[in-house]
């Protein structure tokens, strides 16, 4: 078993080499797509969502699915191709 000689860095127990915790390019791409989707679609729709929930509550059914949420789900699924 190798010994890690670098203090305060996680090392591979077998080789003693410092471990690499960097995100892969695939993960970085997914993060960028998620942030863009949130900025473009989710955050602007928050007030619509809250208004629909309040209208559902006033109508006596707070647990009815909101139209905006269903639209956002469809957009999210369409972008996942």
C-alpha cells in the first residue's frame, strides 16, 4: 500500500497519487445546460406557478397539477434529446 505524502489532499490508497475530483466535460456540459434552462424557463415561471397554486387553493384543490409545471416538464424532456 502506497503512502500519501501530500498533506491535506486525498490520495489513492493503492498508488498514493493525489485524486482528481474535477468534473468531466460531460458533467460541465450538463451543468451549463441546466443553468441555462433554469435561467430561461424556471425562474421566470415562478410567479406564474405561485399564482396557479393560489388559484387552485381558492378553488378548494391545492394539489391539482399546475399548467405551468406541465409545460416546463415538456420543455425539459424535449431538451434532453
